[in-house]
C-alpha cells in the first residue's frame, strides 16, 4: 500500500508517547536541541510540523452544509419504508422469507447481486485505500469482487439454483452430512459478522460526518435501521430495496466519478512547485516553474521566490507554494505496481498483499451466503448464471473508476496541500527528510471531497449512493446470518446433543427463530464495527471485507467445488479439508512474521519503516550551507525493515485444504476409509421440503443419501 500501508496506524501508536504538552519528540534530548536552536519551546496554538519543519499547520476544513445530512437521512428513511412494505409478500412462509419464493427475475437478480458486491468497501473503502496509498491498493477490491461474480456464474450458479436449497450450508449437507454443514455454517457466520461490521463502519462514517454525531453512535443507528426492515421482510425486503438502492446509488456514484475524472484540473498531484529554498529534482521541473540557480547547491535549480512567494508566513506575498511532497509528480495509475515490488519508488509497494486480496475476494466470495442466496432465489438456473455475469461486469464498471478518485482526492487533501498533516518525529533516508517524513492521511478525505469540492447535487447523490450500497450489503448479511444460524445450526443441535428435542425448531417456528437470531448476531457485528473504528484511527474501511472472505477462502471454497465437480463427494474429505485449511490459516497467522504494515521484506530503502527524527539540520535538498544540511551518513535515520507476510497464509490455507480433499477423495475411490453408517452427522441428507431439480439429475449427490 505504497506510502504507508497500515503505517499511519502503527506509527501513530508508536509516537503516542510524545504526549507531553509542547513537546514534538519522544527523545527528550532532541526536544532540548530544537528548543535551543529555535529559541524556546513551541508557542501556544502552534503545531509541531510548523515549529520544527516550517510546514504550515494544516488548514481546518469547515463543517459540511446541513443539507447533506438531511438528504442522506431522508434517503435512508425511504429505503427503510420500502423494506417494511414487503412484509406482505412473506405471508409467514419461510421459503418466501429466505429465498423470496424462488421467484426473482433477471433484472432483480442482477441488481441485487451487484448491490451486494458494490458495498461501502468497494466504493468508500476503495477510494480510502487508493487515496492513502495508490490506485491498485483500492482497485483490488472491485476487481476481486467482480471476478468472484463472474467465476460464480461460470462454475456454480446454475448448480446452486438447481439444488432447491434454502441456504448455502444446505448444499454441503446433502453431499457431506450434518458435521460439514455445521462447520460451514460457523465459518460463514464468522465471515459475515466481519462483512456486516465493515459496512457498518462505512455507513457510520458518512452519517457521522454529515449529521455531526460520533461515529460510534452513527454505527449503532445504522445497524438498528437496517435490522428493522430486514427482519420484517426477509429476502423480499432485501431484494426490492436493493433494486431501488442500485438505481439511485449506481447512477449517482458513476455520475460523480466520471464528472470528477473529466473536470478535475489534475488527475493526480503534479510535480511540486516547492517553497523558498527548495531545489528541483530535474531540469524539466525547473523549467515548468521558472526556477532560478541555487545559492548553495552548486549547479542545482531552486524555487523562484521572487516570482512565487517572498514570505511564506504572509499569504499575500504567495501565489504558488506547496510542501514539496511530489518532486516528480504523481500518476493516477502506475501499472508496474502489480508486477514490480519497486513499482512505487520511493514508497513501499504491498504487491503480495494486493495479489492475495484479489484471490481472497475472487474465490472466497464464492462461499458468500448472500451471493448464493440470490442464486437460489432466481427463477431459473439460467437467470442465476446470467445475473452473476452481468453483475460482475457492473462491479468493474462502477467500482474501478472510484480507484481513480484516490489520486484526485490527494490533489485536494494530500501531502502537498495546505490541509496536510505530518508527524514531526519521523525521518526517512530515501525521502532525504530528517524530520516530518510521515504524512498522516485524512480518514475523512473522500467524504470531504464529496461535500466541499464537488457540485453539491452530485456530492449528495454519491453520498446517498454509498449509504445505499452499505445498506444493501448490511441487510443481505443480516438475513443470511439469521437464516443459517436458525436453519443450519440450531435446527441440527439435537444431532450433536441428544438431550435436545428433535422438534425444537420446525417449519412452523423457523421463521420466527430466524428473525430473533438476527438480533444478537447484528449486535455482535455492531460491537466489532464500533471497536474496529475506535481502534483504527486511519480508518482502513476495506480491510474487514478482506478478513471476511479470508475465513471462507481457507475453509469452505474447496469442498464447495467438490459438491459439483467430484463424482462421489466424500464427507471425510470435506471435514478434513475444512479443518486442515482452518488450522493452517490459524497457525500461519502466528508463525509468519507480521508487523501490521502488510509489506513484505523486499530489499531497498523503499521497504524501510519511518524512523524517529534523526537531526536538527534541514533536508539535504534545501538550498542551505552544507554544514546546515542533513548528512545521513553521520546522523543516520534509524529505520527498520518492514517484515509482514500477510497474504501468504491466506493463499497457503486453501491450497493445503485442496491437497487434503483430493488425497482423501483418491484414497476413497474404492470405498470409504471409515464407516460412518452409525453416525448420523457424516451421512448426506436432504432437509424437509427441499429437493433437486429432476432435470438436473442427482447433481453431485453422494451415495448413502438420506432424507431428514
């Protein structure tokens, strides 16, 4: 994640020791040196970056117009009303509640699938990451999500629809038995707790900013509103609110994205003009800004103070000045970022993590409860297939343009703007900065872009679109978890605990149990969202999305393919594959080096963490006498190398699971290794009221199949 992956988080915590009022450095000796050099401590009302590095304190951005909050809350109210209005269609039938009576046409299926994919992670989280780091750090989210829909359409959707199941774990139950069903149910619920939490974070961030309440309160309000209409109408409310949310949201978001791309003065920050004493990196940049010969740097070209700014402290004398953060400028997209670890020089590149993200989302999403619930709800297998393919393309079309907005957001709220914030107690050898090396991204930068830099109508429309995207995924996640918990876990407890009644949950009370169970599950996800937001000041909105599908990628995807692409699916193979994948993922989580930055330990100064302030001298590219310029050989910047192999574990776990699954399938080619005939938990079975589409045949149904 180029500039700083989780850097802003970890380094902020590391530097929180600098808490004494008026002190800018953790090292007391460094504070004393600067006080002696600058003639005393920092004045009241000043800031460290100005006091130490002569970078003006960040300009405050005024609060957004109240109109934005009104528009967003009215839109939310409309969505909730639409959700409640679908209660009539449920008619107290569980099939209507869970899979909308298997009646949804292509246009509804396409809209609701794409709405699940295009959540606040794919939009807000996407821009968040591409703004803080670079294009592909955000773009991997819609790329992975769109890829998963296309893969689902090609390989799974028609089979899922033909199964006539109510939930994804039902598909496993009829090939592998109740134990696999239970394991898959647990894994998918854990996954969707993270997915719901991530979307509540995104929705809460917008409501908090435009309404002016705390983010924690906004998260709780968001959860309560979505829970109410989801519990009332089930998949009917989810599907039809998704259609409205898609129609409103996509058009608004796409219109905003293409307007900004087309009309912004710069698609990315241009080469820095600099400030008095700043030297240019090359003749081209020098000529661009009418540079003049430097006084102390022989043969170098410097900032033209007479033309652009004679006194940085007097705005009236300055027509063009910045922080010198982009010596050669930035680009909207750097293609080498996905092929070369050094593609983002002088900044680090999270290339392994970004590729892992595409695989996690592309394959992990195949075991997404909400995606497959919509395939089950399709009128026909063909509609399920075509809906997935179209929705995948829509995800690319709507999501990827938002990655371009990261660079545009940096032109307004990036390190070269008057709103930039830097940590004084940081140095970087490759940036030639003895102090103030670390830029702190604004976690609300994109929302500020929407409310302050864009036409108000488009900004408000896009805000409504992002909230709609969050709601469409939140309601799907709540419904999916409540359904699976009641239908696939609680309903089967008697198989594992004989003391419980077999009829504890039946077709008569299943609907109410599903509704009630949605409440505690939503509560857990909301607690996760509130804790995550309060614990991660940098607000990496999209990270919980990746965590969500990392869980099922490691455990469920391999046996899911086994359901339809093995002649005799083995219950033992499925159980061992799930357990092996989970164990490998958990073990590697603690065995592999992980410093929290998601950056592998490649060579070069690009992959060195920021160190504490190294010197009281000025940067080496300033036009100062040599004695006053920083020499990193005599006053080194004490940096450590990034060492984080996150992503390797995510890719290794499903590979091990696949090997185990294939090995057991091979060993059982002539018969089962273990006789499970006396164990009801390892025998494939069909739930009451469900059945295969006879035109499809006994699709992947295992021998020994029983009806519940």
